[in-house]
């Protein structure tokens, strides 16, 4: 399980009010929540990459730089994706 707080909850709170849950029930719910969160993060990262790709850097470039613009943007995009994946 990825969430330490969820694991602690499962170990300490199998019974909630009048309801009785098994550890497997709770672990399954936590797994689904973790998957949903990961999917949301991936969707946000995809939106961020699309936003980056839509930026127009040409106004900041000199005539000499424009010739290599595609390569520079490709490298910047790669660095941007690396930063997103680390967070």
C-alpha cells in the first residue's frame, strides 16, 4: 500500500460506528482512491505538457536561435517533463 496514513487507519479502525469492515474491504477502497489520485495527477501532467507545447518562445529568440528552435523546445520540454515526474 502506498499510503502510510491509510495503512495506519486500517490497522486501528476496522470498526467505524455500527459498521464492521474487514481489512481487505478498506485496503481495496484505499487502492481505488490511490489509483484515482494517480490518474488525476497523470491528467494534470498531460495538461501541463500541452500548455508548455502551446507556448511561443520565438519572441524571446534572436534570429540565430530560431534556426535551432525546434531542438531547443524539444530539450526544454524534456526537462519540464522530468521536473513534473519528480514532484
